[in-house]
C-alpha cells in the first residue's frame, strides 16, 4: 500500500519547501549531499531548518531530517513533535523515517523520490504499514524538479571530479613507467 499523495505544489507547501531547498544548497556548498529539511508548527512557526552534515560532523546519522528533529525538539522542549510538518528535499531514508515516526510528526512533504533508500513510499512505506502505531500524512513531488536537479547536478560534478582525478592518477603512474 503506497500512502504518498503527489503534486508539484500541494497547498502552501511550496513556501516551506523553498526554505528546505535553500538548506540543501548550503549542504552542497559544504560538499555534503544537498538535502535540506524544515519543520513547521501547526501555527505556521518555523521550528527548525537543517541540512545534511554527515561529513562535517563525522556522523552517519547527521541527515537533514534528524538534525531538524533535534533542533525542533529542543525548541519546543519535547521529543514529540505533534501537529508538525516536516519538509525535506529528498524522500526520507529508512533511518530518518524511523525517527520521524518516533517523533510523531504529523505530515511529511518531500521533493524528490529516493529510489535507493526511500522510506516514505518509494522503496519502503513505513507510514502505510498497519503494524506501526503512527501514520503521518505524506505528500511527495513538491517542487520535485528543483529538488531532483540539485541532486543530479551535485553528483554530476562529483563524478567528473572523480574521473579527472582518476585520469591524472593514471597519467602519473604511466609517467613513472617511462
């Protein structure tokens, strides 16, 4: 059962996703995978904004969603983030979905689908799993093209950089054989 609702801009979600995209851009500038997240309260208050910081923090759990959950929890003084919406540029992975469910986030809005790690309906559908006791509402594909392009551009540059470095290593090795 896939519980994801789709749409380029669903309701007022585009405004919050734009902030998540700003966070993702900052992650890219820091050579992190460009994923950004925002948590908004039911009253429209910005509770948290964060971006991937796995490399900077040497922490495999430092995904944008996890960092945003931590910030929001500290801000409201509770690990339960009831009546909140998480906006994230890439569908949450299975690790992040577990934390999101534990935090009782009410709604998840993501941009691009994650074909390798998606835990919000693409690969796994934790929100639709009847065995679990929390089922957030999920919207996917909000500002999807912008979110997807950020990721594609980032990895394209990374691949070119690796290819250039790999090529120069071969050249240096062949120079040694002369």
